């Protein structure tokens, strides 16, 4: 699995790659490109073929029509490019979906690790609270209880982040 070095427990779920959005953006750009090529180049060449300027019989030399053959090569090349672009777009869709799963897994692992760290801190805090008596001059049981509550709040927020990450 490829590792993404920027993901940590602090990473927001909207920072994870969005294959649908990427696919939509790439498709929009491609469709504009395809439309322009079809309208500005391909349709005009096909019109010239059907109206006689570039048809098989125009400029017929030694049994062939170089203008027609060149035009057909251009049209075939346009269609090949469009076909390759479709394959590229599908590849982008698959690759971004795979990347999302990698990022999602790493985010989940990072949050789970942070939860474990916080739970260990909580365990140590509870242990400290249990050893304290009210006569301790440095810290009171109430202060340690407040710290315990703060840690529990952080753990609960991390668990919410974890659920959000899992729902991606």
C-alpha cells in the first residue's frame, strides 16, 4: 500500500481525495475538449468530404486521393485520441478511488492510534487521582477530575472523527 505522508489524526475528512469530484472535473474538461474538436475540426472535415472538396474523387492522382486519405487519417487520429482520453478518464476514476481507500485507511489508523494514546493518558490520570488524598498541596482530586473530564471529551471527539472517517 502506498503511504501518504501528510495524513494525521488531525486531517479533516474533506481533505481526503474525492474521486467523484475529480472524475466530474476531468469529464467536464474532456467533454468541452471533445465538443470543440467535434464541432470545429471533425464536423468541418466531414462536411468537406460530403460536399465534395475532400471526397474520394477530388484531386484523384495515380489511383488515389491524397487529400481524402489525409483527411481520413486526421479523423481517425481524432477518434483515437478521444478513445485514449476515455481510457485515461476511466483510469483516473479507478486510481482516485484506490487512492481514497488508501487515505481513508491511513486516517482511520491515525485516529485509532491517537485514541489509544489518549486512553493511556486517561488511565494514568485515573491512577494518579486514585493515589491522591485531599491533603496534597500540589494538586487536588478535583483538579485531576477536571483533567480526566477533558481527556474523556477529547476521546469522545476523536471517536466522532473516527466514525466520520469510516463513513467516507
